[in-house]
């Protein structure tokens, strides 16, 4: 069964969703989609981080100045910029600035080790890196050859007493400086008919040269920026995800992929929230913007809706998170299973006022029914679960707001999205029969960056997800298993081959096999089965080694030493025998 329009027309109508969504042919880029919304909501608050806020107007100006900075560095459309930032106000400025100038945004986890950071820099051929001072250990540990491959490195700051030192102050003072005849004057050195040339006083002969974010904002004018011609098929970002080769690979997401997903999400649940709210919609954003879930659903969708995006820099600080919810009373709370548990476990949470909470969005990993039932009991709202991947911008299905009880499914395919379920022989499965989930839609990636994509899609152009699921008679999708060995840790994909490759670099390790085991907190956790090459090897040694080479969620939570790994006749490790 395929979830085509003809199959599901009545179902979508019943849930107040227009499957046959129309996307204006004149909208070529994400900026084409967002710019009218920015201008329409100029006076409203776009972003909030603690006590600091940015209006839509300030965000518009700042992102144009950042785009002008990028052009001043001699960067041209298609060049890659790596962004290694947590949820701070600088991130949306950088994001929009990159998209405006036609750069390809490469999201990087700020907690990555230097091994992981080096891979993304070299694989994507990154020209510029943006990071937060105080979270730059991985960069400092990079080999000189990797550092020198960069043209420039930008340091962001959230401390300091002046706008020249503190990025947040520089951003918040933008309107004031403009209204009082800013001393910054538009540059006349950029010819719209020629590639931008460097304007910085710092010599570009020594790579990489360092730049402060505040300087880029304070020393460039929005009128310096020259909008390039960006088409639907131009890349917007490389979203790195793990792969079966053991090394993360970049999903190539075009401007059309992402803008289509914004409109699909708005059609499915965004308009519903706006109809419910009598004031500007508030979106809580406790998920990291470098993760595709937050990038699209919390970041870009909020801008399109004219909503206030409440950035949570450290969701592990549960006291502060609960205080934010209490103070601002968000209308939308997107989260993952582990974070829902964390909020529910806080002694103050049950006493909060949830009268203005209209939608709770679950994604990243499967929502446990017991958690959903506790959430509904406390907040009065069900958790509407969805399904997405880095490769699909990310949302491909969702339980629309009309679904008021937790049903254990990942919902209906979004507008314009087609699901097909295939068995191992490549035959399409009947209704209710499980098989590999394959997807076609405007949000599906172009392919993996600099990889052979022959096995990524079916002959009909459907993306092979590697997930096992089925579609019921009502068109709702249920996931039952994964064809791949991927482990889902708190919504993050962990691929055993990558972890195994890192651990086997230890001189005392002979062989390693990694599997996912059930975990009450994170859903799943990696467990490593290790064959020693040296009997003196200890778990503590492996833990320290893993800490040096992998970010936290990828590290095995459990270790077990065994004499030998189970293998097939041709030597393939049989992970299924270790689960």
C-alpha cells in the first residue's frame, strides 16, 4: 500500500490536513519563504535567550551583516561553513546569514571531539568555522594540517561589558545604533557583478585567521550584502549523520527540501496552534539547533510562523528549564523521550500552569507509552509523535493535533509525502504487513555528499530508510524495528561501526562489536563486547579512551569482555547473537 493522495484523501480531510499542498513556484529559496515573514513581524520578538531578546527586525539586520561578512571573506555561493554552536542568539544569525549568501551550512555538535570535528571539516571541505569561546577544546586539539585547511575561524562570546566584546550586546543594540545615525556606512567595494573580495584588515595569507563575531556585526553594514541567485536545487546544508561505513556522512539538503518541510509542518500543526492562540505563539526550544529536528521544527518554522523562539542553552539544567516554562508558558513544547521524563520527574513541574500549552511534539526517538500517559495526566495534552530523519529535512510523518490520544504510531505522512513498504524481495507489502519503509517527497535529500548513492534509493526514487514498519487501514504509520543496526540514544543516531572503529584503535583491543541495549533513560544505550589483545585491559581504560575520541552519546554505557565474537562462515560479526 502506498500513502498516495488518492488513497488517503478522506483520511486527511478528516484530520483537517491538506495533503495536496501547493508551494508557490516563485519561492526558490528558504530566504524567499522567510523574508516576507521577517518583515511582517519586524516589531515582534523573534528569539529569547534568558533576559536577552532579538526582534525580527534585529535578526534581519544582523543576518544581512553576517552575510556581508561572508562575502567580504571572498566566499561564494556553495562554499561550506561549519557552525559549532549551542542554542545561543548567534546561531540563528549565522544560520540566516549563511542561507542568504548561498553558503552551505554544516552543523557540528559543540561537544564533538577533535577526531569528529576533523572528519566533518575535511569531508565537507569547510572554509570557515564558527565556535563559542570556552567550547573550543576540539578545535584547539586539531592537527595543524586540518586547521590550515580553514580560511578563517570565528569566535563567539556571551560575556563582556561592551558591544565590542559581548556578541549579545552587539546584537541587542542594532536598532539603537541604526535609529541614531549609525557610524557604519555601506561599503562600495562589492560589485554585484563580481565575486565578493576580502575587506578585513587581517591578512588572509595566514590561515586560518581569527575573527570575532561582534566585529563581523559591528564592522559590516546590511547594505553591503549582495543577494546571490539561489535556486531550489542549490544546497542549503550538509547535515551529517552516521553511516554503515563507520564514518558520518553529509545528507545534502537543498533549499527546496527544507522550505518544503517548513510548509509541510505548518500545514500539519503550525496553523492549528496559531488558531488556538490569542497572542504571538511561543515555541520552547530545548533541543540543540545543530540537530535537524530543532533546526527545522524549532528554528525555521518559528521564523515562518512569526513565533517567539525561546532558546534553552542547557536543557540538562532542569531547574532553569522548569523556570523558563513557568515564566513564559510556551504554546508548543517539542521534546524527546528522555527530556519528557526529566521534566515530569521535576518536583515543580506538576504545579505549573499548562492552560496555554496547545501542542506537545515528540520526535527523535520512540515515545514510551507510559511517558505519554504521565505527560497527558500532568499537562492535559497528549504527545503528538512524529517520524523524521536527517535525510528528510527531517519530518516525514506526524500525528496531527486532531489525534488527542497517544496511539503508538508515528502518524500520517506529511502533505505531498508518499510511503511505500517493501519486503526483502522488493515487493510492495499489503496493508498491515511490515517491511522496509521507503519514502518519496519534496523534503527528501538529494543524496549523500561525495558518496555512492546507488543503494540509497529504490529504482523508483524512494529513499530506503532502513526502518521496518507498516501502514494501517487508516493510513497511519507504525515503526516496529530497524533493518540497520543503528542505535537511538535520546534521539541521536549511533552507528555501531563508528564506535567499533574508534575503540579498535586502542592497542589492547583485538576486536569489538557494539549493539544497542534497552535503557530506561535514553531508550537505548550502546554496549561494547570486547575481545582483548592484552589481558591487562580494563573497563576504565576503555572509558577514558572513548571519552577522548567520541562525544558522550556515542560512548558505550556498558562493556563486556568475551573470548571471541560470534561470526558467520565468511567472518561477519553476528551482532544479533549479542543482543
